[in-house]
C-alpha cells in the first residue's frame, strides 16, 4: 500500500522566555494541522547548535512523531540535541582529510628560485 504524501512547512516562530517555539503546518490526507515544536535556547547554546539550524532540527521531531497520536505541541529535547551533535561529530571525522605534505623535490620553486 502506498503511504500518503506529507508536506511540512514552517509558518513562524515566537519567543517564550528561554524557549523558541516554531509553528509548522502539516498537510496530510487533504487535512492541514498546526504543530508547534519548542526548543530550550540555553540547551541549544550548550550543545553549540546555531539558531539557523533549529527549524530543520525541529522538523525531524515532526518527521519522527507517532502519526497515530494527536499531540500537536512537541519539544526538541536534550536527548535529541545530544544525538544530533554526536552524529555531526561522527560525520566531521569521516569527512576530515589528512594534512597535505609539500613535495620535497620542488621546495622553493613557487618562490621564483633560479633554474638549475
């Protein structure tokens, strides 16, 4: 059976004390439902997560929610932040390139040394 296509769009955000609350519209099965995802900004700073990254990270909460539940006010938890940072560190290690070493046979050629 083919699953229904779901469209999620960010509609805005608000600041409630130390929390940033992102508002999303989720469109599925011809129905539009509003959702909010709350993020503790102090925790985000502690984990080094930039404000620009938060809407996309909040979307992962919406993608992973239990579709049978009716809860519409969700939270991006410290556990979510910890998992995200661990995965980002792991990816950075995989992408790290070894340092480049200069070719000892051509040392000084770039500085216009006289031909040999």
